[in-house]
C-alpha cells in the first residue's frame, strides 16, 4: 500500500508538472498568436500604405496626362491662331499689292494718255 501511495504521489506530481508544462505551452502559443496578429496587422497596414502610394502615383500620373493634353490643345490652338494670322497677313499683303498694281496701271495709262496728248 505504501508503494501505491508513493506511485500515486509521483503520478500526481507528474500530472501537476504536465499541467504546468501545458500551461506554459498554452501561454507560449497564446503569445505566438498575439505576435501573429500584430504581424498580420502590420502587414495589412503596409499593404494599405502601398495601395495608398499606388493610388497617389496613379492620381499624379492622371494629373500629368491631363496637363499634357491641355498643353497640347493650347499649342494646337495657338498654332491655328498663328496660321490664321499669317494667312490674314498674306491676304492683306496680296490685296495691297493688287491695289498698288491697279494704281500703277491707272497712272501708266494717264502718263501714256498725257504723252499722246502732248504729241498731238
């Protein structure tokens, strides 16, 4: 009977030790779970930050593209305006030269007429 009591005490001590070890392992597991949750939260935050950076980069790229488009339109309009002004100046010059030519022809006819009258 003494042997049995000693065996029971040994078994109880082993059970207590096992329970203690199990509690320690549970604590370590809980600690690791907490670390995993923290790491997961950090990862999600980093991914959100990268997504925010991508969104900002896309917005900047879209803004730049819009600016380029507006600048191209402005340059086209400016080129068309310059072309119109150039054509207008050419037309005006052509009209002036035509008028001067007519005036010269009229003056020449007057000179020729005056010369003929002077001869007679």
